[in-house]
């Protein structure tokens, strides 16, 4: 059963994407894509028998977790975010009051321990955040690239038609809380990190079977597209940069129970 990842991505970014790129083919394909499961979605043009595969994944600037066998378990930010939401839902269900409110801390960065207290440093660890961002992208990108043929076969089996042309588009979303910005001379810049402007991105896509990547930044709503075959010249070498990330941010929750009287 589809998780409606394509619909969610469209709801967050399609307006910004259309405003900046007009009614381009990729925008039309995304807007008319339907949700699926493995891949996350697809668009099929019956007249031209063109199939566009859409697969979505998230990245951020936190460290990546792995089990004892080295299998990736996602990022620490994502785990903390999911865990805190589960805590909130459990507390709401167990609450004896009609009104619930809480403040949780979502950690996604580094800290030092001072006794039982955590001390977060706002303008440090810029190289670590950058390295995490690159590593998270590389690992997720390669993982999904290995499944491309399976994605194609699944949709073709669903359609019952052999397409004349198949395109592959990854939807990559930066979910870093507070956004990802460059750190310049120790000061946070107002310049967000846009994956598709990076040399490391262009090198990866140029050596893959992925045709396009649509990048969305959750915090700002910025949406850009990268193409397989674009020049690596004038791309930003991220290894020469440092990133600014909030190491932790609060999660505020307010909830009021609805009481329905049935007679």
C-alpha cells in the first residue's frame, strides 16, 4: 500500500517548483504522478508511451545510525523525531485532561555533557554537519539506484504495457530542522545549501542511471532540479565549505480532545 509520499512531496513543493520553472515537462510529470509502492510513484503518458519513475528519500545533517551488522537505520534526527512523536501520542492517549501540551527537544547535532546537562554549541562542528549531509546523500542515493530495475519492472507489470521510453527521477528532501545553511567565517549565512548546486551531487548523478533529481528543502520550501549530463564546472565543492545547523530545536505540541455526545 502506498505511503502517498509523492502526494506529500507535491503538496509541499509543487507551487514553488512551478513558480520557478514554469510548466516544464518535469513539473507536469510530477504534478500528474500517482502514488505507488516501490517505486513511490510514477507518471505514464499513454500517447507517447513514456514512463517516469519517481522515488523519494530524505536526507539531513545528522549522523547516520547502523545496527550491529552495519545495516543503515537512518539518521539520528529522524529517529529522535519519530521517537518524540510516539512519546507525544502515548501521552495524549493516557492523559486524563481534555487539553494537552508539551515541549520536547529534537536533537540532530552535537553536544557536550556537563554532569547531567547537555551543552549545545551553535557555531561549531560545521565540517561534521557537512560530512553527514554528503554521506547521507551518497548512501541513500546508491541504495535507491540499486533498485531502479526492480522499480521499472513493478510499474510495467502494473500497467501491462511496455513503455517506449523510461525516465527515472529521484525526489530528495532535506529534512534538517531549521534548515541547512553555509557557515562563513564562523557566522551563519542566509544562503541555504542546495543539493543540486553541489559538485558531489553532479558527480554522482552523472555516473548513475538517474535522469533527474528534484531537491526540496523542507524549511524554506526551495525546490530545484538537477539533470544527468549537466556540467560539473561551476558547481560548489562542498568539501571546501562548512555548514550551520541548529543542534537541537523544540517540538511544541498542543492538543484538545474532541468529545462526541451520542444520543
